[in-house]
């Protein structure tokens, strides 16, 4: 098992001391020789850092230090169940204004023009495409391509008339 070792910098003597394991660093902290402002480095590394700048080491050695972040939810959090409860408790707006509901019922008169136009275009457009296919389709690949074009044009027409365009 690999244990982390660190060198400490003795500020009074200006010398690196160690290597120290985490347990030895905890003893140095207990003696007051190690503070969050103490400088440390890993063996073979010439880059010295303060303990306060190394979050994991600061958390292990100084768990009550103000720089240690504890993952706790904020006090005034909003729960999704509260939001859904408020939304579900609201009344249906159509029941609040009966006149609106009546007006909506009066506006719907028979078949929509979108559906009428879709049916006309499908009947005459597919009839035209069928005639074109029978006159051009001289091999199975041409016939398969024409059938694919039927499907794509019918789906595209339905998408445009019912989902892209508003009711007219």
C-alpha cells in the first residue's frame, strides 16, 4: 500500500525536513509545528505549496479549518415535490372562466382546413406519383425508390401541415 509522504520546510532554519507520513504530519500539527500556512512538497518535487492550497491535505490535517468546504445543502432549498404540489393544486383555468370554455367550443367547426388540404394533396399527389411510377419504373430499384419517395413525401406533408403550420 502506498502511503503519502511529504517534506516540510522549517521556516526558522530554512531547511527541508522529512519525509513525513500523514500520521507524522498530524503529530507535528498537534505540537503546533505545522499550520495551514506551512510549506510542504512531495519527494522529488521542487514545487513547494502551502497546506492551505492543497484541499485534500488541509481537510485531513485541519478538518475544522474555515477553508475546508463541507458539502451540505443550503438552508433554504427548494424541493421539486413542493413545486409539483403547488402546480397540481392549481385549478384548471377552463373551469375558472366558463365563458372561455364556451368560446373555445364555438370556434371548433367541422373539419380543419389543414386536414382537408392534407387529404386532397395525399389523394391527388399520390395519384400523380403512382402514374409517374408506373410509367418510369422499369426495374425493381426504380420501383423501390419511388415507393420510398411516396413514404417520405407523405410523412413530410403531414409534418408540415400539422406540426409546422398553425391551424388555418
